[in-house]
C-alpha cells in the first residue's frame, strides 16, 4: 500500500480525509509553544503526545497524517535558537507519525511531510519579520534541506502549507518537486476590505489569483485552500479551479493566533465543518480535513463523507 492507491482513489472520484491541526492539538493537550519557533521544537520532548495525536486522527478516519514540521526549517528554527537541532527535530516529528501509522491497524495511511515558507516573525506576533526576510538563496537551501530530510525519513508526499507570499513560493515549490515525491499545495487566503479574495499575507493586499499562478510553473498532484476561514474557501476554490484541473483540497482553521499560542475561541463545531466540507465536495473537492484549532472530533465528523460519496 502506498501513494499509488490514493492516486487511483482520487482518479476515480474518491474522497480522501486529511487530519486536523497538529501544532494546535499539541497546545490543546498542554504542550508549551516556543515564542520564536512555535510548535517546531515541541516534537523533541513530547513525542509520546505527538504519537497519540496522530493515532487519534487515524482512529477518527484520517487517511493522511501530517508531520509536525510546519515551523521546522532552519529559517524558523535558527532565529529561535534551535538551528543546531534541525535533524533531531525533524527525526522526532517523522518518527512520531511513523509510529502512529504502524500501530494504527488500518492499511494505506499516508504520511504528509509538511513544508511551509514560514521564517522569522516579529517578536510577540505571528507577523513575518519583513525587515529580516530571507534571501532567495537562503530559502532554496532551507526548503531543500527540509524537503529532502522529510523524504529521507519516510514521508509519502510533500504537503506545502500556508503558501501566500509569491516571492517565497518559488523556492518552496522547487524544493518540494525536486524530492520526486507527490506534492500537494495548500494556499491560504483571506477576505479584503471590499470582500475580494486575497492572499493571506497580513501586511499587503495580494490578489489570490496572483499566488495560485505559481501552479503554471510547477506540476503538483493536488492543490487547495487551507488555514483560511471557512467562509473564504468556496470563493477561493472558484479562482483556483480556473487554473488547476487536478484534485482539489480544502481544510480551514478556526480560532486565531496570538503569539505564542493558538486561541481556541469560537471554534466551529464538528457538524459545521461537515456542512462546509459537503459544499466544497459539491464544488469538486476530493481532499478534506482541518487545520489550526480543529481536532480529531472534527475529523470524525468528516469521515462519513467518504461513505456518502462512494
């Protein structure tokens, strides 16, 4: 069993269930976050908790579990003082996913190696530190190192998450594609002041169509909208679907971030996620799940969608 089985399932119109938040689920279970690198270093001292999280998602019905590596490239670990622990952190994160899969008792579970273009943030916020933005060469090195390490450690696919800066996406996509693994690309969006669909970038308005245009230059196996408000995803999918004909995915966040922690306030109930996901499937989405703030209970609410669409 491997990615080929999932690929065949998608080609025949099947639905795939992705897991929910990983970093925020560590928080929800009492794990402290790092002020500069958020959930990245947490894998080292909390491997048992991370294994349980992955296992709970598998038990809830997830077909794909995501490594806790969103904030784990040297661009994020280095400024936070954890750069020399890079290999150890990635190894702990991928090992936890592998342990959960082995114990899961359900064949065909895939491990998605998460790569983001996250770098240093402004102290006390989640905003990117644009005054110290990484160079293109630094990004190429860091993203390449992370993607290669994830492949080496056993990831079945590379999951690009929170893609929203055009100047950072090129190196991230190139690094992911260079691994030779299937690549799923997750873009993040927000509403503008006039209701337009924009990149998630907080400090400037970038039309969403401009960021998904990267797909014209890089071949990916799936693409979608993630870590975005649920009420943005439908309109963003319409834009994405205009340039991408492959399998679509959708997985929202809920709550909000206030450094260094996710705030679990007004998180959508599981039945509401199910309602949104049903509408996205009607738009052609085949891969559904959750992002920050959403937990195994939310993924359990999505699992029936596989049976309903067989």
